[in-house]
């Protein structure tokens, strides 16, 4: 093959339960992921060396060196198979950058699947997931998509049943939030408190399985939300604007600063999106539904 393109979805965390800091600095999580239909596309072609380019909203914020997760994925796969990562990785961004929706992780998973196809390495699903886990906590889910419970750092996945489609509105903030900074703030706010072991909510898993948006709205939670709001207090205004417009629930997506609003149906999502746009509390708004498929080859020649 001379060119491979992979499409990879964004995610929203419908539950993010966070345990106390571990000795290695990470936190045990019970992380319920739902993939949604906002996608990045990663196109891989042979080149004289490793090169990364990017287009799309906020592309200027994406690193184009070997720290980029797409580049790291190509290097990791090449090293395992005795190859040199001589590829041009082109990322077409549509997932918000530094928005808590796993855009960077999506690019890593997309590049991994694309390079596997381009090079014909024949890597098993287990090997790809193992590399994903080495790259970052959210990368395995970007490969798998759908809905899943992630434990450990979030990288140990169990697929979850979903009984219907869930409609979402996402409000993008005017600036980003660093995930490590949000976890540090979580630790600061939790200092001296007894932090419970993170466990997936039975009510939330049942709501996903039944496809019941109102039951899901009653069960969503994000333990990182207080930390995100502490660092970015203006997000509270966005959350309030979405709820005033009829959202079933609102929450910060992952470590933020993107905020997510669950709607009853497509028409309600459009109404909420319009209200958020005119509220002046966010930079831009997108609607999407989930579950969406994980990393998928959409073009190869």
C-alpha cells in the first residue's frame, strides 16, 4: 500500500471515578467511555523519514515533532517489527485540541492502525492494544470505540452494552486545560480526605444498556470536575447555560475544558447548541451522537 487513512472518534466520559494518587503518580480509575461521532483522520504515506503535519481547528496547537502521539505510535510499532518509521503522518483534526475528548489519543490509535496496514505488520489486536496502553491511558479506547469500562489507569478495557443512541452537545472553551494540571489540582483538593476506591456505577451501566438518556443523565459523574472548575471557574457559566436550555444533564468532559450536555433527542440537541452559541460562554459548539465505532480504516490504496 502507498496510502492508508484511518478515522478515529472522540470520547466523552459518562463516569470518571478517580482514586487516590498511587506511588507511581497515577490514579486508579473507573472510567466509563462513550465514543461519539466527532472524528480525526490520520493519513499515512511512505516518506524518507518521520514527518507529522496537521490541519483543522486549533492545528497550530498540535506538536509536530516526535512527542506527538501519532509519531510515538509509528515509532513503537516500527521498533517491535524491526522497521524504520519512515512515514508522513498527516492529521486532519476535528476533535478539539486539549479539550478532554482524547483527540491526541485518537491520533495515536489512528496512526498505529494505519501504519500496521501500510507496513503489513500483521499485528494482533492484543499487540495493538498493548502498544496503545504504553502510549497513554485513553489510547486503547480510541482503538476500540463503542462503550467500555476502563480500570487501572483506564487502559484495561471491558466492552459495555449500549441499547440505543445518546445525543450530545459539546461546548468548546476559549483555552485548554492540561490533564496533568487537573490531576494535580484533584490531589490538592483531596489532600487529607479519605478517597474511596473507584467503582463503576451500576445504575449508569444499566442506563447505557437500556439506551435510556434520562436514567443516564441521573447517573453521570466526573470526579475531576471540581478540579477543572477550580482551574477554570468560567466553565460553571457554560454548564449553567446548557442546563437552562434544556439539557438532561451537564458535565465537564474528562479533564476538560470541553463541557458536555446530554440531550433527549436530535431536536433537543440542536436547541441546546443554539442557546450555548448565543450565551457567550463558549468559543464554539458541536453536536454528536454515540456510541461510535473505534479506529477504522476508511481508505487504502
